[in-house]
RNA sequence: GCACCCGUGGUGAAAUGGAUAUCAUUACUGACUUCGGAUCAGUCGUUGGGGGUUCGAGUCCCUCCGGGUGCACCA
C-alpha cells in the first residue's frame, strides 16, 4: 500500500495532463509493470491508444508526451524511455527502492499487508471432511488453499473466521458403522475406521442383506436413535474428529468454529419448506428447485421420503453462517466437479435471502492427479494425507542429516515436518485456480528450483548471512546502493501490490510465483556478491537489502501457510 | 443430447489484451581455498488446427479437433 500506488497515480496524472495538452480527452490507457524489467518499472501504452485520435504515428505521439513529461518531473522517476512500437517506459530512482527496503525493515511482520478489506468479516469454510472416511490428499489440497485464502484476507485487514463443516452422518458413515457393529472392532482407532469403511462399502455392494441393514442404520443415525449402534457411532465420530484436528494442526490450520452436516439437515429442511412454493416446488413427491428456469440444473433438495439432501443441508449451512456471523463474504473451497452444483445452491440461496447468495463465493480448485503411476500405487489408489506427509518427511530428514547444520536433535523432527508441509503446500499453491494439479514425488516435491523448500532455504540462508553481518559489526543502511543489487530491489517493492492483488483475486499462486522470482533474484545477487564483508563500502546497503528480502520471504511464506525456518 | 472447464518446450507450470512468450525440471557443460551447493551460470527445446475482432491475441469471439467434468431423490 502507500507509495507504490502513489507512483502509479502520479504517472497517470502526468499522462492525463499531457494528453489534455495535446488536445485529447476520454482515452483510457494502462500504466503497469512490464513483464520484462528491461522495459522499466512502469510502462504505458498511452501513445498506442491515442495515435489514431491524434492522427500521428504512435512513436511521434510518444515523443510529444515524453517532451511534455520532461517539463514536470515525477520525483520517483529516474528516467523515461520510448521503446518498441511506442511504449513509454519509466525507470524509478534508487532512492525510491531504498525507501521501500527501509519500509520493509520497519514494518517487519506487517510488510506487504494492505487495507483493502479493512473492517470486513470474511467467513471461510476451510475444510469439509467426511468423518469415518480416510483423510486423503484431496482434503489436504482443500485445506491448503483455504488456509492461504484466509491468511491473504487477514493480510488485507479482514477478520477471518475459519470454520470446518464435517460430514458426520451419511450413507458412507452408516456403511462403516455397520461393519464396526458386525466385527465388534474398536472404534477408537482411526485405522480401524478406515478398514470398516472399506468393508462396509464392499458389503453394501455385494450383499442385499447388508445393504438393507446399512440403510436401516443410516435411518436410525439420522433420527438419533439411541442404543448400541449410536454408541459405536459416537465413539467413531470422536475418533475421526480428533484425527482430523490433529492432522490439520500438523498442517498449520486451526478452526474457530465447526458446524456439522447433521445439524444443517434439520435447518435446511425447514427453510426449504418455508419457501414453498415461491422458491422450491413439489415434483414426483420430492421437493426440488427448478434451476432450469435460470439456465441451471434442476435439483432435488428434500427426498420423497422427507429426508434433506446435501442441497438442503447447504442451504441450512448458509443460514447458520449468515445468522451467526453476518459475514461480508462467505467463501467455500470446492472441487471443480461441483462448480455447476454450487451455482444452483447459490441461486436458490439468493432467492431465499438475497444477501445469502450475493455474498457467497464458491471457489473451485482443480482436480488432483498423479504424474507417476508407480507413486499412486505405492500409496494406494487414493493416497492418505498422512502417508504422503510421512513420505516427504523422510526425504527431508535424509537431507537434513546429509547437510548436517548442527540442528539440535530435538528440533530435527519438527523441521523435517515443516519442510514436508512446505513442499506439499507450495506444489498445490503455485498453480492458478481451476488448473488440475499434477502430483509428482520426484519433481513437484523436489526440494530444488521452483519449490517450497527452495524458498525456505533462501530464507534460512539470509538469516545466516545476517548473523555474519551482525558479527562483523555491519549496521544496515539504505544509503548508497551498489549496481549489483538493482535486480532484487526492483522486485522487492512490488510485494505489497502482489499481496493485494492475490487477495482481491483470491489467487495465492501470485504470491508463490512472486516469491520464487524474488528468491531467484536474491540468489543470483548472492552468488555474485559478498554481503557480510565489513571492508566493503556497500555492506550496510547489502545487509539492509538481505534483511528486507528475508522479511518479504517470511511474510509471503506465511500467506501460503508455510513456515520460514531460521536454519535448515 | 445439453451445459461447464481445460489444451503453452520431453515433463510440470507462469504471463490485468502488449514489446524478443517467462520459470522450473530433464539431458549436457561449467562455478568462487571466500557469508549455507536445498545455490549459481550456460546450452538444447514451446502457445492443438482454421477463421474473425484489434494498432497489437497464448489471452476475446466463431468453428473444428483432443481431453476432463456435471446434468432428480449419493455426498
């Protein structure tokens, strides 16, 4: 926030004035960061878009505009160039970059934050786990994205309410409970639950008798019929829930509230029935919403037996969310497969209560697939989140042992876990929304190049350098910039803008790609220049720059839900 | 059948309609007796086909081809 926007605003104003001077109004032009820094820090297409109106070539327009700009200097602009077909490129002063480095050093933990959502309450449904079913990679993807979005919203000044919406009663749950009752297995062990789910599903498909019994169990759970079955169910539910909490805590996520699908059903059915026939209508004995009227799918909300379906539950969930928190925005992270489904929900919610639909956002992520068949078979068809985490952790542990950085024995395990979480999360967050995500142990989770550990490593390396600089008695200062650090500074100052855009577009990958670019620029600089050299006149500046880069990496990693270790 | 999403080097990705399409990885070649080699430098290699809109298209529109997903009592 602040100065960066001011530079853009000043450039814009100067350009507007120049246009008026040339006798043109009413032309919209862009002022943006060019993709290639060789083209300056800001660039405008003003000459290209106004050429026709002025009846001149773009380049001669550019020349006239630049001549005019020369009369009234913009303080942060060092020089202006005309390039290519008629772009006008602005290069900022080293003093400006120095100020931004100082700003980062001063703000520390809040460097990069903005106020675009100040005063707003954002509710994020970070995870919707199916109790009793295995916590697999899909859940991991969901929560990784949810966590990052929550933190981006917080970085924009919003109060974020992070909730979970566990599916606690369903046919799937009934299948597992049926098996538990049959075998008398211990429902307090999470592995037993997973096995029971598999066994129950198999029985449901293969035995008509079992199928009937399972359907009966499902009914009894729905009406909360107390007894032996209910007791078994409750124990398993607690086991499953605890496991979920432990796993998500390992991933760095906590929840401030939890709402269960079983509660949503009752609420949802009420609302649906209260809104007949205005919104919902009866059809073939069931209650449906005629999505067709709006170019959407028509869907059943309450079955002909009077049971609320997922659709009705979602409406109940929305009511709960808005009545309890009245959020300015309610965000739900879902799979791409559910895109059209949630369009129906959103429309129905809007018809029931305008704000419910208008303020709800259903954010879709892509599907997860596996690049390497060997890997998925090694882990089972749908890899468990825990199994994957452990696999990656082993690689990290091995690496830590090899590099031998005198990390205290007691910290090694935590560090390996942080690295594993960082590797996994980064591989999910580096791609844009909606893209399918390819998972590959050998490549995506490689600790080199475009990866989470690369960013973490760069951060650790910077801390080490800063320690050396402190030992050498170097006091950081932003006065007197050496030529070699130019590439790093020109990226660094953009961080707050990147964070703002990432928040507005709900696009964590913008932060991920920016950090990787910054880390790359820093590492290039690092390879060429010694930073903590007390005899070097530029050492104070280099140290300040390293510190600012470290702060940027740390804050940016936090927004991705990744820890930035001091040593690794 | 209708609807939605996707197609960028061998592989995985990036690119508010902008300039010579960027990055990682793979393969190969190199790097300081010096602050952390999970690093850095270099070489090879790309927008599915065809039209259109635009000063300018990977991006927008049409069409074809290819892949994925969703469409009534599962969640």
